[in-house]
C-alpha cells in the first residue's frame, strides 16, 4: 500500500474516476438532468420493467458515454461531465408480467398463442390463484395483459444494437419479494408524477409471489441474449443464492474451461516465455472481436448478500465467464448483516470488486453513497484511497467495457 490508512480521512480523489456499477436514476425522471453535474465519472443505469426501457435509452442520448471517450476514462484526469452507460433488463419483481411464448430447446422461432390472462397468472404465481376466492379473483382481474417474452427480447436486442456499450440488467431471481397490491382510485390520483410508473410507490404488498421456475425462464432468456450479443450482465439475487449460481451455470454448461494442473501450467508458461517476442511489452488487450456464446462474458452479482463460502464456486477455474461482485451502502451496510458483507469484501479478489449506489435518483446523495462505499472498501481491503479508487476504476472498465486500461505503457490494475 502506497500510503497509510490516515489517507482515508483525506480529501476524496474524485479526479481519479468513480464508477457506479449499478443504479436507477431513471426511477425519478426529474433527477436525470442533473447527471452531467455529478462528481462520479460513470453511472451504469439499469432498466427493470416495461415503463423505463425507453427512459434509459433517452437518458443515454443526453448523457451517454461515447466510443471516443472510453479510451480516456481509465486515465487519471478530471472529466468535466458525468456520463452514463445504459443497461436494459427485466427485473424478477416484474417477471410475472411476461409470458414465455417459445421453446428454445425445440424451435425458438415458433411462437405460442397468447394464453388467457387468468391462465398465465395462475401458472406463474404462488399461492395458486382461485376464482372462488374473492381476494384471488379481484387480484387476477386487476393484473394487466402479460407481454410476450420474445417481444421484450426483440426490443432489448434493438437497444443493444443501438448502444454498443450497453449491458443487460437488472436481471435475476428473488425468492422473498411479493407483488404489490393494485392501485385504489384515490391513491392513483395523488401519485407522484415525477416517479416512473410501474414501481411499488408505497403500495401495500400482496401475499402473492412469482414462482422461481418462471423467474428462471426469464433470467435464462436474458443470459442467452447477453451471450449472443457478448454483453455484461448485472444480476439481482435475494434469498436464492444457490439457484442463481445454478441458473448461471446452466448458461455456460458445455463451455467450461479446461482445468490444467499446476505442473502442466508451469511447463506451458516456460514454453510461452521461451517463444515470447522480445518486443512484446504489453499484456494482451481486448481485441474488440465478439464471438456469440450462450453465456455472458462478464457477470456482476450486484449488492451481493450471499455468505463468504459461496464465493469459491464463482472462482472455480473452469468457469468461462469473468465474475464481479459489487457492494452498496444501501443494501450491504444498512442492517445487522454488515459484518457478513465485510467478510465477503475481504474474500473477493482485488480485481473483481465493484462499487455501486443502487439509488433511484441522481445527484448529491448518489455521489455521497459512492464515496462512503469506496472509503468503506478501502478500509476493509487496507488500501489507500488513491490505490483503491484506481483499482475500482480499473475493475469497472473491465466489467463494463471488457477492457483493462493502460497507464504509461503498463496496466492500471
């Protein structure tokens, strides 16, 4: 470590570049105009449902990172404006609003007929909805017509083509969430018009959940699209850590890396060193060539809340995707579980950790949360602020863009 821990109480080095790996500023549309004035350098902004996909796209038109500026993001220079990287995804909290209209294992081009609304929701929600139960009947009637999964995927593919830097997210699994009750007339009349529709907005939660089998189908479809387009994904996992891993594992089944013994690895390294070109002084760079696969090239488990022991499975040498873990003040350090988060942060390799705000509006509070989380990670990792900020920026460049920046002919991390 270049400096002592006393540096953690010094001025914060915003000029080195702070990247928010996961946030939702488009949930409060009035805050979006303030993004360019933030201290952070990059916000990775998540879409999660039908109502916010186009808002994320429009925000990218106004403040999106450009291809020309990416090469300078890793340099330790002050950028005048904060920029955004869009991410388009369908969150598990809204997974019941999609119906699966094809079977990828048989013929992904063949479309199933739209099921009756009541049949769809009975199939995907728990406890089972019964017509004879008045509460179930009223809840069923108030739900919207579900949207075909293929239509959503086509829209996402369009956005990914339009924005070459875009990610897929927020996607994932959630065993604990409950679907909100429907609006009652007087509530809807006074709702905050500054909030993007489709969220909970203070509504009471119903007793209904979405079964994990349906959530997994929606998640797998998005993982496959991320693999096809070779984009990184941001993954939500609550009370389902084992099933999240199983679902990710299914996406790369048959594509695992060959695990080479230490002895063979040493022999290969010696042979490679003997044949290395004397003029080659830089580590291999990202080639920019994308090869379609059924799994994403890079995966971030956002606001990771799993136990430290489960980290080992994600770093098995056979896994072909590069795994990252991001942490936020709002989720990881807002309850008694913060001690577990400290253990996890200690265990995550230095080049696989990211910082996020997970906040639903842009501005000073988002900057403050990012600073607090960066300082927290630096204390846990025993990094100086400068060292930590540079490492986190380098990790973010790797996760978001698949590139590891160079500084003065050497890698920054």
